[in-house]
């Protein structure tokens, strides 16, 4: 089992920035990928960004060029830097880890609200 603790959400004006952090504990040896999903009201959860243990990254098309994801393996932590935020980024952001055997763990979620 992997436990995840997220921090860094909040309220920001459009055009502003936020940085989300997620620290993993527990069975960290089993972690392969780490990343972030988000879920806006009335919408399905969608992938925002992910990073593999080796540093390969994927981003949702809507955030490319504005969001960056980084990972500090020594501290089992993943960061999501969100710049030039738009109101449509308002959602609950969930940290996740993907295990080497296909297991998935989720954080409790952190609210990001972007005002126009």
C-alpha cells in the first residue's frame, strides 16, 4: 500500500500560478509512475500530467507549455507547477501512483480554484 499526502491547492486569479506537492509513503519501492488527475464538477476525472521513474513525462494537451511536472525520487515526492492558470482548470486535483504490478493509489484530493 502507498499512502499519498497532497498540498498546495487554493484560490488563484486567472493568469496566476500554483504548485502542488504530493509525498508518498508506505510501499514506495513498488512505485513506477507518479502524477496528477483532476476532476471538475460534473465531469470525468482526467489525466493532467504524469512522470515515470526514469523521468519521462506526459501532459494533457490543454496544459502543455503551462504546467510542468517533476519528481524527487529520494523523497518520493512529485510536484506539479501550474502557470498561466485558466478558470477551466478549476477542479479537485488528485495525486496518484502507478505500481510496477499495475496497482494504483490515490491521494485525498486538493481543490484548485481559478477565478476569472
